[in-house]
């Protein structure tokens, strides 16, 4: 959204925008209530989502939280919370482009530095399943594409 | 008159320990009144065009001829050595931990992110041969090579020097670096070999004899030195 507004301002320099160019604003206005509602629900359910993702991942493979002798659970929790919060904010303002630019490109290299791609891949796949249980389908449709971007960027080698 | 530059955007003042600060609007603070561009780590930046890079490389070649490669390398070395201290300072402030007690890959990615944000290109470090005393670094979108285009020879001496200088300070052991594959040779990315002088000399010799980066990798992994 913010990226789109910025682009609109640049592209319409010295002229009026066309209806087509303004369409995203109307789309955003229409989805605004639902975005705020989804954002607030994610905020309320944050810990429950994280706990459910963690439990499901442990059932899939407990080694996802270990690296050698080191227990990575707390680190995983911190990282996953951070990604979820940034994702919720990106959904609220409908700006996945800024999420990539300001967070994901950096976080991708950091996750690779720690060889955490496998864990990230499972985390954001499982999180999509958990979110589908927690949110209504129309709420989930707003956040799922962002979680899929997270999975693709953080979870692939 | 000396003055200290300080990045003081509201984003940094509110959240000085934020780590993902490499987006354009977070990383730079533009001050039109003072005419400064200060990055997140309080370093002054200067914007340059591709013409500047061409002018620098070709001007130096005109002045010192074949010695321009060694000159650029030396400039890079000094920059890298200084930057190692500069980096240590801001890393320890930002992460509250000594640089040498940090996961190495994380440390290296953190170092290079400032360069990525400044337009020096993305990189990929291959530490697989570290125990044998050498390593490879790939640079995608080298600012120098991208600017000069396909000129049929390696051109990123500044980068080679930068890596040599930085890693020498990091491991406290004299290291050298050579570019063994360059975008300016028609390749898709640049590849650097970092190691002791003996290995770099051997790689330089093989390169002059027409060896490819892949040949050099194979020979080094087979333990060859001449």
C-alpha cells in the first residue's frame, strides 16, 4: 500500500491519476475493516498460534529445535514472533513489498547463516495450517499469501 | 573543524537496537542542510555515478599504467583493515557481545549487509575449505564490474583488497585475495579466493596460464601449490 502510494505519486507527477491507477485505493478502503479485525485477532491469538505451531513442529520432528547439543526453542520463538508481527503489520497496510525490502531480504541471509532454512520451511508451512484454524477464511486470505512469501524466502535453500 | 556525524532518525532513536535497518529509508539519513548522508552506523556516505567509477579506474590506469590494479588492491586492503575496527565497534554496540564470540557466518553476513545496502552487491561466502586455509567468496552485482561491463579481464581489485584487509584483521593473520572469475570476463558473477600469500600466488600463476575458477578450485582442493 505505502509502496503503491509512493509509486502512484511518482507516476502521476504533474497530472491526475486515472481510475485504473486509483483502483488499489478503493480496494484497500473496501478491505480496511477486515484488515484491522484480522490484525487485532492475530495480536490476541499470537501466543496461541506460536504454541500450536511449536507443538505441531515438535510432533513432526523434535530435531527441528536442536542444533547439536543446543536447544533452539527460545531462539525459534523469538524469531517466529518477530516474523509474525512484521507479517501482521504488512497485512494491515497491504504492503508485502516493504516487508521484503525492510525485513525479509536481511532475515533470509541471517537464517541461512544459521542453516535454519529447513526449520523456517516447516514453521511457515505449519503456521499457514494453524492460521486457517484460528481465523475465518476471509481473514486468513489476507495473511496466508504473506506467510507463503515468508516460507519461500526463508525456507528454501 | 571536526564534528561527529550521527544517524538520528526517529526510527533509530526509538529503536537503536533494531537489527533489520537495511531498508533504504531506515539505513540512510539525508540531511540537505548539512549536505550529508549518514548511514545507520554513523558513517558518512557519498553517492557516486557509474561515470565516477569509470573515471576512477581509467584515470588511475592512465596515471600509473599496469600498477593501477595493485594500487586499487592496496586501497581496498587499507579500507578493509580500517573497516574491521569500525565494524567491531558498531557490532559490539548493536549486539552486546564480543565479535569473536559470535557465530562466524552470522558475523560475516552482518558485516557485508552494510555494503549490500550501499550498492556494493550481494555476496555468498563458502567456508567449506576454511580448515585447509582458504575460502571462496562470490559477489553478485559488483559495482565495479557491472559498471565496466565485459572487458575480458578481472577488474574488482578494490573488492579483493577489501576482503584481504578485513579478513586479515578478523583472524589476525596475514591473508591475501585474488579475483579468479569476474563479471567483466563475461561470467555471471565474480569469484574471489582468500588465503595465504603462497596459495594466492599459485592461483595467480594458474590464472595467467589460462585456468578457470573451477580448475583453480580443483587444484587447491587437491592440495596443489604449483
